[in-house]
C-alpha cells in the first residue's frame, strides 16, 4: 500500500490496511514532495514499527511532473537509524544516486535495495548490468538485494520473462569481473524476498 504521510488520517489508514486487509508492506514516494526525514513520515513509520512489515521507498531521479528533491537515499538515514527494527527498501538501486546508496548500504543492516527498472540496461548493455548488480550485492551483502520489476511500467522495455532470463544468465554470461554463483542468483530472484516477507 502507498500513502502520503501528510495525508489526514494516514496513520489510521495504514493500520487498517495491515490489521484488517493484511497488507504486507508500506510504499513511500517522496517524489510527491515530502521529506522522508520530516516528522509526519517518521510518525508514520513509528506507527507500523511493531507490525514487522517492510517499507519500500522510491529512490533516484523521478520523472516529470514529480520532484527528485527528496529521492536521494541519504534522506532515509534518519529513518534507518531511528527504527532499526524496520527494514527499508531503497527501490531501483537509487539510479544515479547509486554510489551514495552503496557507500552506506553495508553500514545499515536494515537497508535493502531492489533491481527494478534496470531492464533497459539488461537489454542494451548486459556487461554493465552485470557489473552494477555485482557492485550492489558486494556493497549490501547477498541477502539485502531483491528482484523487482516496477511492472507494468517496464513492460514496454523488457518482458518480465526476459528480465528473469537475463538475471539467470548472470551465472554463466556475466563478464569475468562480475561473476555470480547459482546460489546468489537464487537469492536475488526470490529467496531474499521470501525471508524479508516471512513467506
């Protein structure tokens, strides 16, 4: 479920989603113009901290007309430190902000990321795709990088089936400086998410 923390009744709505509708996570989209460090956001996170559900938030530049201002992953740090029991997923490997995301990914054990919206790179520059996935997995550790698609937004770029195939090929077709084991591929494609979501 996604909600703007500034919305009136946001906390009660989110609690209803979890308690009555069995929501499995919370989505934040700071590109709507809110700062993940502001009090409304932190109060919302505090209200779901005991549920054991993850929070996924958009990171990286955002398309027009939304704003990229608060989509730098550094704005997640206060949330990560204030609520170490809450697992936070920085979506899309933060695009152009990836180096900064990786620089503190290993220091925040409750910070995860996903590889969604890297389909175009997988299709047009497979060696670069492999090297970036390797970089992120090395920075975060093998258990905190998740498969993601951002469907249906990405369907016109690469089908989900072909994206999964591209990831499976990392074990055999990645360049020599970005090798992957079969176990790493399995963790990326589902085992990590199952553990995070307790399924």
